[in-house]
C-alpha cells in the first residue's frame, strides 16, 4: 500500500528517541522529509544522521528546541517551511511528565508539565494550523491515560485527557479547511520511558510481567509498531480520518 508520503514534509517533535523517533523513522522510510526536534543538540544530530543514512541525504533536518518555550512553535514551522519549501503536517510528541500520585506530586511539577505537555503542544498545533493548507494534518502523541487512569501517573492522568479534548475541538474547527487532527494513545510500548516506569517499584521484570499479563496480545508493543500507525495516520492514505484517538496498546484498553 502506497501511503502517499513521498516528498511530503513533516515536523516531529521529541524525535530523538522513543515514540517520536520511531514515527520520524517510518515517515522517512516511506519517502517523507522530516524536521526532528529535541532539547539536546547531540541527540538531535544523531537522530538526523540515522534518518539520513536510512533514507538518503537531505531527508532529515534537526532543530534544538524545547516545547515549553513560547517561541518554539513558530521556529519549528518556519524552519520546516524554509528547509523543505512546504509543510504537510506535524506530530507533537513530548517526554512523559514526572511520575507520582495526584495527592503528593508537587505543584511546580504540575506547572512545568502544563507548559510542555499541554500548552507547548497547543502552541505548536496552532502555529501549524496557520501554515497548513488543505490535506494538512496535526497529530498528537498522547497516552492511554486519555481513556483510563494509569496508577502512579497523576499528571499524565490530569493533562492528557484535556489535551485530547482540545484536539477533538480543533478537528471541528479545522475540518472545513481540509486539515485533519488526530491523536495516538500508546500504552505499554517498549521504550526507555516505559522501562523507567517499570523500574520505579524496584522490580522491573515483575512489573513488566504483570503489565504484559493484562494485555490481550500478551506483550509490550515495539516502537516500530507505533511508528507505523503514526505514519499511516499522518499520511494521505488516512485522508478521511480526523477527530479520532487511536489506541496503540495491544488491546489493553477496555473502553470503547
């Protein structure tokens, strides 16, 4: 199946590792050009080098940027447009917020997470919306916490559902212009972040076994599996999909 990604141009934030990088890799492998961002210059350079080695020189370009910085959104859009001469979509991914229960997580952690997870993402989406034309797409990497709370992740449980609802509202607003808005809800994908969470209780192997037992497919997903879903949703092949939240969870969510 041809996803129609050849020569399209996308911004992928938080793309130096994990889910963001997996999505950027699949986009590049299918012929798209990608601007990847992250907060660490060395990591950004490494991601760009790997993507260019995979798909050819000029496929990827990097920008050191922090989603919580109010100037980041405009910088990303301007850089992609200047580098590639067009912008077809963005995938907004940020690192997971501080773990901890709602009751004891300090207020400054909530405030910091709101700036990066919620407000930073919204700024990027709004800047992209102003630049995109018909056929453009805005994707949000969210979490299964949009539909059911994850124990020990109070901030994610609080912020992700609100951002998902903002994304659905944005889909209504941008639909008449032919711009799509979608969300991805990863659960237990085998990334550094999930391994860190599994280790919090001091028994990472036990935590992984217990979590895997609750997944109908019986295992954690791979970043590559997530990346393929993301690439499809961002592609012209998904041109009639908007306003939806797609779980990438092996069947773990029990909600509709």
